[in-house]
């Protein structure tokens, strides 16, 4: 009789452990990206954003010459002025070699819009390496120095920065600077993973800029993660009529009349990714 009670007790203990494991898997399935403890982030505050410029190109294997000239303002011109920086161009093959979680890789594969794919990759690159991601349609302007942005985020104990989106009440994600494994990046990556199962259905009804783009990234700001937010003219300057400065200008011999002196770059429409 005692042996029967012992076996029953052992069975209940094992069953309880199994249920705890199952429950934790159901309610906390997305633990690939750690949001860190408070103490862990305090240690991270002592590290500045790495001087690495990342750009992403997911279209043709050969970058069109006009597009390449814009990217060269960072790859060649900026690096020449600031040789302490490293420039990395991310193409499809290089992106495949990132340390993907299976769930996030599934989202990346399901996403058909290159802009959406790039949104996902930006967060993953910064989470793993840190640095500054700059969209390839951005042209370096005003001989600006990215050190200023890095220092500002560091002085505010944030070590991540974004820029306000023009005429909107959210941030943009065309430029993101961050130390690696920042809490806000982990938060956003985990939020993406949470919608993995229904991602295709969500994207059929909701545009990229909401699901993976600026509105999505703004969630980290709304949730009060430590992020320095710069004015809209910093990364997306406007002209006097409050229209985006999108007209292409030769980068070496012409100055945009309306370009704010505090703008670090200007953008124009060609192909984003």
C-alpha cells in the first residue's frame, strides 16, 4: 500500500513538472532575445554606440550607379573624413549568415516587401553588433559628424537613438543607432516573434510601415525604453513648404537651398532597399 502511495506521489510530482514546463512554453515562447535585468542595462550604459555604419541592399545584385553614388557618400566620403568608422554593406547572402532565431527567420522569409525585410534585418543587425543603420537612400550632408549623435545618446544614458518622423507623432526607422543587445531592440524583436503564426494574414491587411516600420518601432518609445529621439530635420529634413527634400542633387557640387544646417543627411525616393 505504501509503495502505491509512493508511486502516486512520484507520478504527481513528474506530472506537475511537465505541466509547469508546458505552461511556460505556452505563455513565454519568445525568449530568444533577452530584455536584460536592470543591472545588466546599467553595465551597458557605460558602452557607447560602436562606430559602424550599416546599410542594407536587398534588390538586384548590381546596385544601380545613381543609388551607389548615394551610398558612397557614407561608404567613401564619410569614411574618408572619419576613418575610425567601419562601413558594412549587407546583401542577401551576408544577411543569411546572421544568428537568426527560427521564429524570426520565418517572419523574414514570409515578408515579401523588401522594406519589411529590411526593417527586420535592421533590428537584428543592431541587436547582434550595434552601430548605426542608415537607409541607402540617405545622402550625407553638411559635413556632419555621427559622433555627436553617439555622444548625445551616451550622455543621456540611453545608448540608442532614433529620429522623429516629419509631420507625424511617431519616430522613423530610416536611421537607428544602438549598442548591441539594447533592451528596446530585444523588446521589438520579441514583439515581432509574437505575431509569427499569423504574420501573413496580418500583412495582407496591414501595411509594412505599421507592422515592421516606423509605427512598430515607435512602440519602444511609447513603452518608455531608454531612447534618445532627435528632431525630424536631423535625418529627414524638410523644405520651407514642409515637403520632404527628395529631389536628387549631385552630392559634390551643389548645396540644397532649403537644407537645414543641423541636418545630418537628406533623403530622396529611388528604391529604399
